[in-house]
C-alpha cells in the first residue's frame, strides 16, 4: 500500500449485528465518492484488499464488508480446490436479505464519514460478489455497479426465491457487467438473458464479453488471470465511477 491511502478495519451495523469491514481512504482531504467492494467466495482476502486499495488510490473511499461474518468470522482463504469448496459452502449459507443489509450497512458507514460525498455510491463485486453487486444495485443509493462474472443471476438468488435477474426493474443506477466467453460457470446464453433484462427494463448499462477469458479473469492471484481483459475492465470501471460518482478534483 502506498502513502496515498490509509486503511483500517472498521465495524458496520447490519441487522443490529456488528460486521467487520476493510476501509481504505485517500490520505488527502475530500470529499470523495464512496465505493462498496464485494468479495469472491474466498473472503476479504489479500486480493480483495488490494482491489479496495486500488480504488482508494484512484480517489474514492472504499469499503469491503465481510459478508461471511455470520458464519465464519474473519474468513479468508486462497485458491485451492479445498478453499473453493469451503467458500462455496459458506456462500450457500447466505441470504439475499442479509447481504443487502450488509451492503446498506457499508453505505451507511460511508455516509457517516465527513470525507464522503452523499450523492450516491458505487458498488463492485467479483464472482459471488458479482451476484451480490447485482442485488445491491437495487438499493436506492447505489448509482453505479460493476458486476464481474456473477454466476447464477438468471437461475437463483441467495437463500432461495426468484432469480436475482427478476429484480432488474428495481435498479436505479447504471450497471456494467463483465464476463469471459470461456467461463464454464456462466454460459453466454445467460449473459444474453441478463443483457436482455437490462435492456427491457431500460436500465443504463453496458455488457462486456472478453474473448478467451474465463471465470476469475480479473484476479492476478488465480490461474485464470487474463491481464489484457483485466486491464480493459479496470479502465471501464474507473470511467463508470468517474461519470457517476462525485469525487474531488484531481
């Protein structure tokens, strides 16, 4: 981490519970836009912390809530098959209502900071966090959402119920979706369904399909990392946040 940002672990309130979150903010004075970062199934691990730090270095106050805290406090693992199995187990124990409460708690915390502009926040999520980010896009304060390869959007929702894509009419901001054409977890037909739902509901959006990229292409700690796709996607996320969130002059 550079001297351009400072970080700490903070506590947010969700459903009257204390949930830890990793907060990173620019070292200079604000006000800044706020961004909620949503983890993969592997927890708020070093990769998610690095993403949170990169966002803060770009001029935002970024916060990554521990959305597995109810089941596994402090959970973070690597990328082995055993780690993946464990992360998926905890994913199955989540509920959409609790996840939305966690994101809202993170937003409320951001808005309690004097250096955060209260004009709407951004949300970015990867893998399972990509699915949660699509859910979070329905919260009224979320003005920009970056959904990276969120699986199951057209077929399920955490805890059960109609597929998350059915909530598309409730999205009030802009949503960008990032998918790899070789992702075995998200057939291209599902990507087309997501795009069709966003178009039908007249949600401002862009869907990006990266040829040759697979699931997890943004994470440089995974075998699936695709530097070209990740770099392009990052540029597009930064443009999305610049266009939709208030931040101080550079």
